[in-house]
C-alpha cells in the first residue's frame, strides 16, 4: 500500500494521506479507500487501462458530467456535500499516470450512502430507481456531442455476439467442451441481439446521454432516510438508449440471489422488485420517454441480462481477462445466473409489461 499512499499524496488532499485499503466490489477498476491525517476519507482508483484505452477522453467525460450535475444541484438549492467530484492532482490534472505506472484518479468519499450489493428490499430498490432516474433527467440537455466513447460498441449486442462467436470458434483455453449447453442457449436467442439496435437505426428510439452500467451497487443509497445519494462509476457514460440503463438495473437488482451464486435454486427474478423499480424509475422519467421506449422497457431488461451473460461466457472462453475473477469458473457461474434470470423474465414477460403500463 505504500505505493498507493505515495500516489494519493500527489493529489490535492486536505492533509497527508496515511492509510489505504482495498474497497468495494467492482469488477473493473482497483478501488482504494484512503484516510488522511485528520481522519478524512477519499477514494483513489487505478483505472483499468486494458478496458479503458482512452483515459484522457474518459476523464474529460467524467469531469464534464460530475460538474454538470454539481452545478444543477447547486442551482436547485440541493445539498452538494455528497456530490461525486473529481479531486485534481497538485498539478491541476484530472488524473495521474501513464502506461507504465498505471492511471489513477481521485474522488471525494461519498459519506451519505452505501452500495447495496444484491437482494435489495423493495423500498431500497425503488430508491435506487429514483436515483438513476434523476441522474438520467439531469443529463437531459448535456451536450452529447462532447461525450467520447470510452468503450466503443459497449451495448452493441450484435457486436458482442460476434465476439462470442469468435471465442467459440477459437476456444483458446480449451473450455468449449464444458459449456456446449450454454453456448447453444445463447445461439437459440440470437434474434434478441438486434432488436433495440434496429429501432435505434430506424430512428424509433433516441440516443441519449446515459450511464450504461446501472447495476445496483453503482448508486449510493442512504438506507436510513431512504434517499438516493449519488450515482457513481461514470466510466461508461456515453450515448446510449435509456432501455440499457433501465435493463441493467433490473438485471442486477431483481435477482433474489447474488450475481455469482452457484446454487441456482437461490436465483430467481422477483416481479415484486421489478414493480418497485418501475415505480421509482417512471416517477422520474415517464414524461421524457417516447412511446417506443415505453413499449420496450421490459424487453430492455431481457436484453441487458442476455448480453451480460453472453459477456461472462465470452470472457470465460477467452480465459478471464476482462472481469475480475476470484475463483475457478467464476465467470461461468455468473453466466449461469444470467441465463436463469432471462428464462424467468421470459416466463413473466406479460406481467412485466402490465406493470410498466400501470405506472406510465
Ligand atoms: P468499478 O468500475 O470497478 O465497479 P466503482 O467506481 O463502481 O468501480 O467503485 C467500486 C465500489 O467502490 C463501488 O461499488 C462503491 O461501493 C465504492 N465507491 C466508489 N466510489 C465511491 C465514492 N466516491 N464514495 C464512496 N464509495 C465509493
Ligand atoms: C462491470 O464496473 P462494474 O463492476 O460496476 C461491467 C458491467 C457489467 C457488470 C456485471 C465497464 O460493472 O458492464 O454489467 O460488471 N462494467 C464494464 O456485474 O464493463
Ligand atoms: Mg461499479
């Protein structure tokens, strides 16, 4: 941790940083919670440079978006002490580093809320939906042309499927024989991949500035006052469909088990939690949705779950280079929970649609 503390002290901290510990459960970046001499906390992240190739562009997006949100909160007289903001280096840069040492950025520590990792209560999930819905609304009017693609084709499920097919054909780790059933399962549903992309291309669904990684632990919630505090993990803020943001929250939050649960009897899609999210999210954004967006919300949940399962399986076949893994077959376990979730959503599709209609 000495190296981390050294890096931390290159940033504009109030007092020298004295301790650092690994923090959070993200799959992508290395996150550290720091404490300075006066007991104040900060977050330092080593940005995963294999995943985010253009750190400069990525940080321009993040500074732009966090400052936009901060100014809106200020102008509305809302409390700003828990706004997520980038802390500059002592040289006035938004990040420190290069290809050799790695790339680091610092945020203020958001004290007022916590990440819920899985299985929220209905009330907690509704609050998370309000948080993501407000975030979406605050980005309405953000100059989309200034946003750079931090990961090109991030939610292009057709291109995700092509990557999957390549991994199946090349089978570099000789793992295909273990996952034939899963591979077939994804092939049988290949038609899902283009459904939303086609609507975007036909101009039926607008591109907005969206978060694109709205999993439950990426919104900090105050579980005492039951209020959303801050949306975090802004690496993937790009132009996208609001259906991706809605869908990914449903994927992660309506699961009665953990994303990597091995015992699939614990994994189920909760229609009650679905309703809680729809209620919270639509209370914020329903006036901005187009009819085609509203009609496709439930499908967006299926698509994001399918896509995430496909990505876990692709990474498993490729040798686990993308998502952090903590045990053998971790990505395969994650893939299997997503498969079960998609099957359950397919079973309940009509009820999901009825719930959306109820809150529109
Ligand atoms: P990853 O891209 O790896 O998911 P995140 O930015 O989501 O990284 O950070 C990982 C975890 O660290 C989050 O889920 C959250 O629990 C915690 N975290 C990140 N930023 C902050 C912050 N500014 N204040 C408090 N907790 C944070
Ligand atoms: C990653 O960064 P994190 O852990 O919030 C991934 C998401 C996946 C998610 C699955 C940049 O999210 O796309 O849906 O894992 N983020 C990136 O848990 O690939
Ligand atoms: Mg995260």
